[in-house]
C-alpha cells in the first residue's frame, strides 16, 4: 500500500477491508496524509515511523494527538481515525517572563536572547519543507 495525500475519492461509505487500517494524519501546514496499514491495529510508534519516511520529520519531534497526546506504546484500531500531528517545542524557561513582571533586563538575558536569535536563524536555514 502506498501513502499519499487525501482526496475526495478517499472518503466513501464502502465497507473497507476489516483486516486493513486506514488513518488520516493532519499536518501542521494544512495537508492531510492518508496512511494504509495491512493489519487491523497498529502501534503509534509505527505510525510515527511512517510519517518520518514521508515528511522527514524526526520521530523524536512528533506528537500525535487524538483528543490527547498518544503514547508511543498505544495501539490504534479505529480505521479512518484522524490524528493531528504536532511538533515538540524545544526550550524551557526563558527570559520573557521577567519582562512581563517588569523586572529589569540583565546582561545574561541579552546573551540568552542573542543565542535564541542564532538558534532561530539555524532553524529557518534548515527548515523542513513539506
């Protein structure tokens, strides 16, 4: 089975093969992937692997959501389920909160800010295109 973008022809009322699983994955850029699996159930970790093969997004950065974030060991058995792909955000505590509290900006914050600008430029340079 091949993976491809969803079209209107993919949505039908026909009885699908109960031994196969079809999942739809909504990407953050608005596209939707249609994934076919030869088994009636599949682990989330395998779905992430297939998404990585198509989009080249690292498995470590992928977050699959269906009402809540799915654990890699979770099993999906609902055919034609729609999952939302989100990316893990890097970072942690930043200096912006101190600005909101009215605390003065220190030299160390400016150095961190400069490092963030370099990091941002690097991300834009190596942007993942879908």
